[in-house]
């Protein structure tokens, strides 16, 4: 039996995708998968150090981890209307953004990559766990916060207002789906096995779509007591056809965002192929 360590976040989109894989609901032959659930920025830093066999990471982190990992075809998060939000307690004009102290969910997150790309004048940033950002802004510990995950659905209920939807800015300027996160596998793993792993992830997601009630307990266990409607909205927004298979459009969007970051000097150069040479 070959054990594979696989990292993903406790957010509903990830637990929805990986429930069947890590809980023995699909056949995986000689492989077993040991789940490591962690905050996205923790996963990013683990990937940069090559600590896991397979992991969900931010696209913003991939360039720094590219020497160690290849992006798999299945399990990614990208699409339209999925971008991070910059929020505050009061309206703030864009010409005042340079004065802001902004709470961000991590240096290597795609959210920070987008913020750095579109608003490079914002340099005073505080890295915190994504789930603490709303409270930091409400408690005046930051002038604004960069929200990801379920923050999209809860900020207005807490009295915060949207300054910018970075996903909308991306779509207006780039006209491609916005890549947020991807699933990577170690380059130390043979390519044929990486393809098998990608196919297992796809089978896990397909199982979840066909049997939506089966994984609900697992999803709720890790969802930080989110309301059911927030969980459902979270999955519906971040899990889509690109999660099943990136396809040509998804891969092109990832390549485009990475190249934008490299050309801007935000991301390091990538020197190796980023996808499997053969299709899964």
C-alpha cells in the first residue's frame, strides 16, 4: 500500500472535493491518502518547502513552489465571480489606498498577488489567518481587509462594505476565468502516478456531485460552524467544471496569471513545465 500525503483547506469547496478520496468512498487501488488540513497560506508555505506529496495551493504561491511541484488537471478553483474582495468599515476612495493598512490572508495567496498587481501602492500589509480579517477591520486593527473564502458571503452582514472586487477588475482587464488555487503533485512522483492521482481526485469530485448528502457531515465538521446556506453557496461558487478538469481554457488562464506576476516582478521565474506532459 502506497501512502500519499495530501493537503487541502477545511473550507467547504475542498472538503466537498476530497471527502470521497480520503474517506474511502472511491477505489484508489494500492494508494491510500493521508489528509493534512490547514489554512491556505500554511499549505502554500509547506509546498514551497516541498513537505507534502500532493496539495492545494494558491496560484500566487505556485511560482515559488514550481521547482518541486506540477499542477494536476483536477481539483482546482477558478472561474468568474470568484475573486477576493477588499472591504472596510467606511467608504475609501482609490486615491487614498496608499495610506491604508490592509489585513491580507497571506503573502503567497492569489488574493495578495491580485492586490499587488492592481494596487501596488498598497504596501502596508498585515498577514493574518483569513478567518480573522473581518474582525480586524471591525476592531480598527486594519483600515481594510482582503477577504477570501466565505468572507464573500458574510462581510455585509457584519457591517463591512466592499471597496473593490478584485475578480471583477481581473475579468474587466483580462477577460479570462480567474485562477485562485490549484492541486499540485511532487515532481518526485512518477508522471504516470501523478496522472492516476489526478484521476482519483476527479472521481472523488464526481462521487460528491452524484451523492451530495454523503459528505455533508465531513464538510460541516471542518466548516467552522458556517450556516448551511453559506456552505452550499461556497461550494456552488468555487467548485465548477474547471475543478473537474482544467482543460485548455483553465490552463491558459493559470499560465496567463503566472506570467503577469512574473512580468510585474512580483513572482519568480518558472523554469520547468508546470503541467503533466500527458493528459489525465
